[in-house]
C-alpha cells in the first residue's frame, strides 16, 4: 500500500540557477549519445526513485510467499534502496502463477517494466501487458543505446482547516535519460510549489513559492545484471525495513548530493553499499555511511549500518572508501594530528535491523538505532531509538487485503551533536522525520479489489517533546531521563481513508478524506489545532 500521509513535510532543496544546471546536463547527455558502441545489454541501468509506488508492490510480493522473490526475482537489498531496474529481471521472471494475491502485484510490476525496458521476454512486450502507456519520446538506435524524455505531474491538494493548500513538492516533472552501454545520465527537473522558498533560495517567479529544482539527477555506471554500480549526483536513499521511514537513512530526508557505490554478491545473497555525501558545503559538514544487507535464509533479511558526520573541506579518503569502522577512522586521524582532536570529532551512529517472514503473508521486522550508548558511565546520556513493525496480506474472495503497523520511539538527544555534527541536512533529520524526543504509532490497511482499484486507510498518533535537532546535550550539564519527554508534549492524531485508481503505468489518482488534531499544539499548554480535511493526489506521467 502506498503511504498517503507523511509524519513530516520536508522542504525541497535549493539548486543552482536553471541555465547553470542545464548546460552541463545537456553536454553530458550529448557525450553519452555519441559514445562508441559495445556488446548488447538488454536491461536498463536506471534506478527506481525511492518512494515510488512500485516499491510497495515489491514489498508485498516478497511477503506473499517464498517464491515471490526467491528464485524468480531475487532482491538481496530490498531494504537498501534505491533499486535498479535491471535487478528486477531474472530467469523466468513474471510468468503466470496460481496465487491471485501474487499475480495482482506481478501485473502492476509488469506494467511498470514493460514501459521502460526493452522486451527481453515475450510476457513483457508492451502489447502483451494491459495498461502500458508510452513515454513522450523514446529512441533505441541500437541495443546499447537508449534516449528517453517524459513529463509528468505530481501533486497533493488538501481542503480543510486552517485553509485549502497545495502540499509542498507538488509540481510538474521533466525527465530525461540517456544510456550508452553501462553508462547512464539521468535528470528529473521539477517546477514545484515549495514552502518557505525565500528563506533559502530565489523563487522561479518573484513573490511566489514556485521553485525550479531537481531531487534526482545523477551520472551512473553499472553492470548489466546490476551486481555492481556507481552513482554520482543527487537522489534519495533508505536503509532498513521500515514501511513509512528508516531510522538511520530515510526516504523522508531531503535528497543528498554525493556518490554511492554498491556491490552485490549473488551467491552469498549479500549486498554492500557505501555512501559519501555533502550535508553543508560551506560549513564543511560531510556524511559517510556504509551498510551490509544479507539474506541468510529465504524468510530472513538482516542489515548492519553505520554513518558518520564529520568536518572536512571535502570527502576524507578513509571515510569515503567505506570499508573500515568510522570510530577507527577518527582514531587514525587523531594519531596523525594529535593537536587537532576537537576539529576531528565526528558523530557516529549505528543501526541493526531484521525482517522475518513468519509464514506466507505474515512478517515481523525491527530496527535498532544507537547514536551514543554508555554502559560504563552515567555522566552523558544514552542516545538511541527503535522501530517495531508487523505486516500481512491475504485474499478475501477475489480481492486482496494488506495491513501493517509500526511503533517508533526515539530518545531525547538522538541525531544531535554538541560538536556541530548532527545527522541532519537542511535542518531536518536524515533518519526518522519526527526527529528526537518523539514517539509514533501507525496502523494502515488496503483493499485491492482489482489491479486498477484500491481502498486505503490509516490511523496514527505522534507524540513530540520539546527536544530538537538544535538542542543537543552539552557535556557537563544535567540531562534528566533521555527516554522521557522534555517540556510540554504535543500529541497529534490523524485518520485518513481514500480510494485510489491506478489503471495504467502513467496514471495514478487518489481521493481521500480524514481528520487530524493536535493537543498542546506547538508545545503550548492548552492549545489545540486541526479538523476535517479532504485531499486529491495526482501522479501522471507520459
């Protein structure tokens, strides 16, 4: 089920002036289009944008049965995203099955793949799959070349208290991709309504909140099978099994500018990913992260992740290679420069997660985040958090029901740093969007009575103390109980139900309504806000 509510709305990041961005992008596209030919590889190197509705169908397909992704479509890093299109192909993939719940997801995935991949299998020919819409322009001059342009609209509008509004991020997309052999240049340009534009960049139109930006632009190289890839540019990531968000690296973060290297070892069912990104270039604040995801048994997926925020004019080689623990990197640097200990301080955060399919159609999962954990002394607070979840799917007659629930708790000082190394970008958490000093529980459900129609519902409650990213623990001060809320607690509740129509690969519409309220709103005792609302969500692409 696609999530239609977000625990926190994020700002779209600032980007260079349009002309400064377009000229080098077009030059890269032209260079790739004129490069020399090579042996044919029939699969695309594009990455599926993190948060795309296709991810929900892959998640359900893996949940339904061991055969869902076991032999036909094996995804060792289902919980390390983005995924690559070529990884969704395998021997005998997408052949007809005998499980109606599984076949519904397969049909939706086929519509997506038949639109963007050359038909390596007859079953994926666009003519053989109902509901496939073409791209605006597409050219394949030879098996190694692919040039594609498309446009689309993504928007969510809400009517209710205190006013009718267009949700930040709504706008028109212009997408271009050029592939030659294993090299791909991709950009998704966005003209969108963005909240508080004047506070951090110039709007496209004076005295408005319309911005020209990009959330996904990159140059990538990958093998034909997707077993190894390098991506450089700007995009989103998510680590961990959380359906709504991740604790360490989450799709709800602003897009990150950096380089991602991923290596997959199919025989071991193991994937490794390394991420280097710049969080604040002017301040010299950098992010390094690495993750291992392993599937030792068909129903079990486990992951181990670590990130470090540090100060440097550019990416430090020991952090960027991503193959040694980051706490060891700091020790090596202080050995080299013992008089610069303060400048070399980093903020290391670690996470471990696991997902276990108890039976076909039922799974439990969890994630543990450790920012700081001091078992030998009480002079500094422990900073940690956890996520617990359960999800299921079953057929009722000829229709499919899916459901799930998550509980998240983050301690008061998690993600913060007294050394100006918070795990944040543009003043927002890179991890779970509620930030420190918070607790959230959410229950969701969906009823699919066909591949085109879906009814969705969700209920959630979020409690937030006054702890925040800009309120770290200062060494030597009193900190109280980190797992108790600080100050006046804002308690918000919301419920939403809707109908979604997804008849084709380029058409996705949803209408919903609900109710939300907050007590002690804005951490002001006795204040309340909220009320009824209605929403229209549109995703169109051609």
